[in-house]
């Protein structure tokens, strides 16, 4: 269950990360600006936001293996169209289609992993979600050298092959066990998850995912333009952040299981992420780039698994797919809005500093909303959370 789920997320993220990893090549091939590079990523997640909610509801009513299989098949075809795109319009259409299919990947993998391994929910959902940074790590290491040697289209064909292989493995998830929890601290026994708490989860996912994909989309361009890195070296930096993010996801998930304080772990992560992004905004010397990229990888990339553990526990039995799908609409929404919006800002101001500073600020705000959504509190508690995030 876990291996197929990890592979599905790794393969799909490998393909999506190609936009960031191959950004200089796409700029040259299609004449994209930095904002337009962000738009390509945003279109993928716009499609995913539209597809995730119906995929989540479908996952709770039919076999998750079927949902995942069809989603991966459609995704493979869309990435093939992306690789063959003769012009901008076709490439942007392929990005939207890939996103629609990608919206069907997370809900079924959440359901099968949570159902099989509910007693260690945080760790194993984090293990499942480690497929995202692992796919990004491979993209950063593999795609730039292949693009340099054989062109960006050949590099994307590797993603097509990887996604096709995972599609063939999805029948292994047939008849998966579903989540059974009697009670969770994030959800009152016997009642549905309140609209306030669903909104708090969504807002937090919005800013965390948005800042993550800003980081992944623009890191290579930032390093090549601000510090004159070569494409291969910038790809290694991207791979470093993704690799550390994969390890951090396991650590954060284990910590949330060990302590039982899933909300507090998420708030701690958000505070560290704010610190990492604000330090990057200071435009440090080239020698400090590597440790800062590493720190960002631990937090900006490492948050996702523990979050899904919290969502699954809060949702309760029979609702994991639906609540995950709703949360994913917000998550993908952040990935749609923030990359092009901040790309426009960079183009207008001619500086990378506002991009990282604003990312840090919105993550701090998201932490406050999550804290108030689940625990409530007045102005003193809000000030405490903001101080922690800083």
C-alpha cells in the first residue's frame, strides 16, 4: 500500500517539478517571463483544485485503486502532451489537464494508507507524502543534465515513462482497508468536523502549499540569476531541498505520533518555515546559500505529511477522502495563486527579496488561523502565536 502510494506521488511530482527544474529551458523555448513560468505551475494546480474535491468524494464510495489508476493514466497522457507541445497554448492546456488528473492522486492514497496503518497515522502518511520531495529530488538531479544533453522534451519523456510504470502498479491497491478510529482529539466524538475547523485546515494548507511551490518553482531561477549558478548546480540545490524535505516529513510525522500533539507540531513547523524564508529574503552571500536551502527544505518541503495525518484524524472514519479532497482544493489553490502573483512582483520590482519575505509573512498568518480554528483564543493568544512564528 505504502510503496505504490509513494511511487504515485513521486512520479507525479517528478513531472510537475519539471517546470521549475527546466525553467531556464522553457524560458528560452517559449519566451516566458518569470511570472509566466509561475503561471504554468499555477495552471497545474488550478486543474488539481478542480479535480481533487470530486475525486475525494468518489474515493469514499468506490475502490480507491480505480480512482488512482484512472488519475495516473490521465496524468501520463497529459505529461506526454506537455512534452510534445509545439506552442504556448498547447503547453498551457497540457498543464491544466495534468492538474485535473493530479487532483485524483492524493485522496485515494490518503484513504488506503490511513486505513491500513491508522495506529501510526502521522508517520505513515508522512512516509507516503515523502514521495513528493523524492520526486522533486529526482527531478532536480536528473532533468537538468538530460535537458542540457538532449533537450527538455526528452527530459519530460522520462517523466512520461515513470508515470506509465506507476499506472500499471495501481491494481495492487484493490480492496484496501479503510480508516477506523473511535475518537480523535481533533474531532469531537460522534460529530462531523465543523465548518470552522475545515476552513482553518484549508487556510493553513493554502499558505503552506503556496509557499512550497513558490520555493520549488523559483529556486533554480533565483540561484541562476541572483548568484549566477549553472543550471546543473542549481538543480543539485533543488534536489538537496527536496531530499531533506523527504527526511523531515518522516521526522515531523513521527513526532506528531510520539507526542500526540499534531496541532502543536504543525505550528512549530510553520514557525521554523517563517524563519527560513525571512532569512532567505535577506539576500545572503553566496556561501550561505547551501545551508539556507537546506533549512528551507526541512520546513518548506517537510510540512505536508504531518498535515495529512492531522486532516485524516480530524475527519474520522468514512470521511477521509472527502475531507482530504476539500483540504486539497485549498492546498492546490495556494499553489495556483502564490507562484504567479509573486512572480509578477519580482518582475515589477526587479528583486527577489519581496518574494521570500511575503511567503514568510503569509505562513505566519496561516499558523495563527489554524491555532484559532482548533483551539480558539483571544488577542493574547494571537500575539503568542505570531511571536512564535517570528
